[in-house]
C-alpha cells in the first residue's frame, strides 16, 4: 500500500531531516520536490496545490526554522496535513436508530463491488452484528452466483433475485426479510457498468428512494488513479454518496486516488481493501494511513490483524504448555509460524512495524520461504519434531531431500528454532505472556527473511 509514494516521500523528507539548519530557499526547494512526487503519484493538482500551500505556510514559520530540529518539525507538519487530507478523523458507519441499517454498495463493473459487499458483511459479523446480503445486481449473470458463494463462505444469509429481474422489488423483499429475521444490517449489492451512464444512475436513484439507506458506499478501484476521482464525483453528484471504499490498495496503486477523493468530493474514505481474502478490509484511519505513507508503520493495524488471524485456543494451549513447564518443540514452532502466516503476506506485516520497512529491503522478504520452512518441518518424523536434539547429519540430509530444500536451510531453521526456544525460556522465568502469533516476531529471524 502506497509503496512507491512512501519511498519517494521518505527520500524527499530525509533531506530535511539531515540538515541541522533550514532556510526559506531550502524549504521551498524541498516542497517543490514533494509537489513533483505527489503529481507523479496521480494526486489531483488542486489537492496538491492546496496541500503544499498549507505545509509551506506552517514550515516557514519562525517556530519551525529556528527550532532545534526543523527537519523533524516539517515531517510532523507533512504527516498532520496528510491526515487532514485523508479525513482528519476516522469516519464510521451511520447506524440506523431502528434496525436494520441499510448500506447501498455502488460502483462500476470490475471495481470489486460484490467482493467488498461480502467483506463488509464479514467485518460486521466480527463486530458482533447480524448482517444480511441482498444480491440486486441482476444485469451481470455471474454477480448473483458470486455473492451467494461468498455469503456461504462467511455464513451470512443472502436474498437474491432472478437475472434480468427488478432490482428494486428484490431489494424491498430483502429489507422485509431482514426485518423478519431480526438482521440489524442489510448490505445491498447493486448493478455496475463499464462506465457511468444514465440508465445505471436512474436504477440506483430508484433503489435509494425505495430503501432510504443510511449509507451509500462507493467502491472505487485505487489502481485507476485520477479516473477513480472522476467516478467518485459522478456518483456523488447523482446519489450524494456517504463514503468511499477503496479496493486494490495492495496492488500497484500509486496512492493518488486515496489522497484526492476526499479533497475533491468532500466524502470520506471509510474502508480500504488490502487483499483478496474476505478479512482484507480495513477501516480507513487518516492518522494511521498518513503514518504508513511516511513509513512510520501501523502498530494498531498489526494488532488488529493478529486478533483476526490468531487461533485463541491454539495460542492458549501453546502458552500453557511452554510457560507451564513443558518443552518448546518444532511442532510448537510450526504452530507459531502458521499463526504468523494467517496474518497476511510477510512483506505487508513488516511495513506495519515502525522502522522495519526501511531496515528490510523488499527483496529480502520472501513469502515462499515460510512455505519452505513448513515443508522442512513436515518432512521430519514426529519424534524428530518433538526431540530436535536427535537431528544429526544423516537425519538432516534425509529431511533436506524429503522437503526439496538444501541442508543449509535445514540448519538455518534449527538455528531459528533454538533462538526462539531461548526466548521462551526467558519468558518462562519472567512469567510473561506470548504475543499474537506465538511471539514469532520478537527480535528473531522470522522464516521468510534472509538471515543477516
């Protein structure tokens, strides 16, 4: 997310940090570089101009230029203005005073609308709500089937209409059904087109009139850049959207759409899609997004991922056994590894840890290595996993052949295991608790990172 923009902004701001003294010409030269970076990232030119005017006004103040660390002051100003540009504060869902809350999900075909509707339902289930889905995209034959399939996976009921049928009647039936079943959220997936046209907008206006939704969420593809801003403007003019869910932020998006949409439309970004899984939808928190753009990490985001992914029962069993006097085995190591793996791609996790994104080059983070580690452990016998000390040279060679990995990787894995075992013994003496994922990140070589 924001990878290219983050790297270039960090390099530009690094020039400020390196100087003990800053003059007005230096500041203006640095801000010209930031302007070029933002425009290259596809940020709207008016948004860029207003943003830099606000930054410059504060950066040229006497308190900044004459401070002990003027470079750090400017970095803080840029961070705060980025957060303001993204929305100043997190915009939540406007819940209905009398359930169900109706959320109309709109967008163009191919933007990820149907998948986002299911992700929203999944998120509401985790929050303790009882959502229901309504499949009202009756133009595209596969849309209903796609939503029904996703609904089964997340175990959420769905009301669907017939292809070519009346979406308004289907939506009204879904609303009545949601009320009967005491469902407190109704998420309505609507039709999309390849481009904005009047028939689409007329259909959406009828749905809005019939349902009186509390939320009209536009799903926009972040990879379309300035086109996403134009689309947001078009939908807002026709429907008065209440917020935006940006998809494909884990892809090659340059970040311009995220920084421009609120500045141009005044509508907040409420959710950000960070992957293809049903759990990969994050609340858009301006402060945290600004921190990620400036490579400050996102500890809260990391904790949220851990809470979603970690198997609490497995975690407690591991803690009880290891901290209660048992031995930490390679089976436990495998459990910890799988807990980390569930949290998402390792390169994404590293960027959420403050400072780690800069220290570890992307080339050194290889998700395949975690699978290689798993293959090595699974190539061991049960006795070998429980008693790693018996792994002599011949056994290691056999395991290497069985897993298709070199002996050097088997040796490296055993070294990582011993380091983790030492940490567990220290925690036992201190009477501590293990963090999410079995504590596999605490100062250790995580499988999947090149040993240094």
